[in-house]
């Protein structure tokens, strides 16, 4: 059955998957959502016998229904190739009775690789399918990981340009070095004087600027997005939840049909929304555990039903989660409102105007199965140290937020005895200083790359190629700007 895509904010005519991927964001500022969530059409036992690429095809074919089998399989094969340092693509690591789904084995050692390795291929295929002659301009804001993963995916891709904005003082030194050393004539990286929410809001304003869009169209350009607001980012993320379940079943860790819990460190809400979609496809997921850092706007939302971004923005050791406007939550709000675009638009207008909104009691019923927890900076560091001392497994700061949330959820007794998958979103090497300081503060006097080498010895893991490559790489991008100048920066790069 064909899946079409609606805007979360209006009753505009639905579009095909390839059109939604190309647009990134609807003209009315809404996000594209499937008109129905398709059911898995392969048994869990059949999926258990498949590798990652095969599982990805079985999931994505159900959402990207205007892609042919050949087109989709070609995109998958080009994405999940030897740029990943393990043939499993997304291995599971058992530690203390939980299963850590390592999504950081791609070229930029963060989970964004899982979707951004395939998005360029989906986008180019979509452009061909829709006879698009303009160059596609990828415009994105990043809290650290999306930027480098998108740059790596689109650098040198014919018919595209990519512009990445990041908070100048809001990412880790390794994250920044990865971005500013990116080669490619079609790439631009800009540090803004502000936080991630400022960058994301600025990008959304540029997307909704119809005068600029017309000006660029006349010059042969059109915008699209690599953020998780693009449905072409979200759909590939559904795949690894199905794969994780299939692998647990294949290894005899669970029985067919047995429910598992999933813990996701969450900022922009895309990663846990993908788990929600997987659950609604028929994957046996019990609790969806949303883990927040000290920017606990989502924790408060699940506890009270009120989303309120009117609070202090906290810079933490898990910067990819330092977000107060969780864009993908809008998709969930739309669904729990009964796919009511008018109600969703009303709530988003309140968020834009007053900085907060409150959902109805009926909508709160739709949140059953979600559980919110948060970890302080002290709890995050303590969890890294505890897990390392317990079993020698070293996790990054974002994964530690999720792991700390799991410990709290276990104490609640809600999921007694249920197997749990903890989503491990980044390599500890990407946040080596925070990780090593958590294990022992004596390491703080070391240089960034000296820390990397010491971490390799402690974790008994080879330093990833993504880190080795930037040790001596020259800075290519040193541009900075104010938030209000972002539009002119974009215009200047393209014209």
C-alpha cells in the first residue's frame, strides 16, 4: 500500500516520499509525516536471518513506496559499505544485563552516520525521479554530530552544495575539528555566536523565506535539509531498532514476540521517534525511555504534559543533547492529536509565541509507553566511571545519560525483568576529555590527542580512523557570524 506524506501544519495535498525528501520541510513550516505507519510484512523470525542491509530494505521499502526495488537497494548498498568499520554495521554489546546498540561505527563515529550515509543517495535518486535540474543546497544546523556526518555524506556529491551552522562554543573540540577540516568545494561550515536552538531557528527561517527561495530558484538552486526534520533521515533510523530486535532473537537472547525496552539519549527527538514508529509497525517494544541531560525540557514534558522552553540553556558534556526546542516532537504531537494539523499548528504557534504549550488530557493518553528521566552532569560522569569499573566497558557522555536513565527506570519496577536495548549514539573517542575525566580527573592535564591514545589503552579499542585523520588536518573553514547574518552568509556562498 502506498505511503504518502502530509504536513503536520496544514491540509495541503499529500506528497510522495521522494518529494518529501527533496523538500525537507513543508512550505507551511510543517514536518512531513506518513499518512499511515505501515506494518512489518516479514515475520520477526525471517528478519532474524537477515544482515543489516537486508533488514534496512525490508523496513524502508514500506515507507519509500515510490522507489523501485533496484533504486532502494542501490542506495542501501552504497550507504552501508566499507565506510563502517564492522560488517555488522550496528553491533550489540552486552554489559551488565543490557544491550548497548553501537551506532558509531561509521565514518564520523556517531549515530548520525546511520541515516546520513544513505540520505545523499536517497536525495539524488529523488531528484532524478522528479526531473529536478536545480542544484540541491543542503542547509542544516548541528549540535555537533549531524554537521560532520552530513558533510561527509554530501562532500563532492555532484549536483549538491552543503552549508552547516554550528554553535561556536557549544560543541566538543573533536566535533569542531571534524567539521572545520572538512574538504570539498561544495561545503561551507560556519560557527554562529549563539546556541544550537539559535542555529536551528535561523535555518528554519531561511527555509520559510519565500523571497529568498524564488531568488535562488532563478539562480538554479533549491534548499533541502539534512537535519532529522527530513523524513529521509528519520526512516533509515527506524531500521536499526528492527535490526537490534532481530539480532537479539537470532542470538537466542529473547523469544519471538517477547517485548524489549529501548532507552534513547534524546535532544531533537528524532532518534526516539524512530523507535516509536518501529513500535507502531509491530516491533515488540514495551517502554520507550527518553533520557535527557540537564536541558530536561523533554523530561518535564512527559511528567507534566507541558512543553516549556522558557528556561536557562545549559552547556553540558553531552552537547548533542543541549537542545530546548525538540523539533521532531512536533511529529509525535501531530500523531497523538489524531493527525490533526489544526491542533498541532495551534500548539506550535504557542511555542513560537509564548515559548510553551500544554497538551490535552486525551493527548496525554497517547504518551503511554513513554517514560522520561534525566541525568545531571555528576550522574553522567558517575555512570561512565561505574560501568568502566564494573566491566571495563567505556561509553561516551550521551550514552551515559541513557545508561543512567536505565538505572532509574529499573528502580521504578515498571519493566521488571524485561530485556533492554540502550542506544549508544557516539564513540567515547569523540568526547575523550569528558570521558577520561569521568574515569579519573588526573587525565585533565593531557592534550586532546594524548587523551585519545590513553583512552584507547583503557578501553582496549583501536583509535578510530575518524580521529586519526584529524590529528594533523588543516583548518579549511574558519567563518563565524551572528545569528541575524545567517541568511546573508547563505546568499554569499551561493551567489
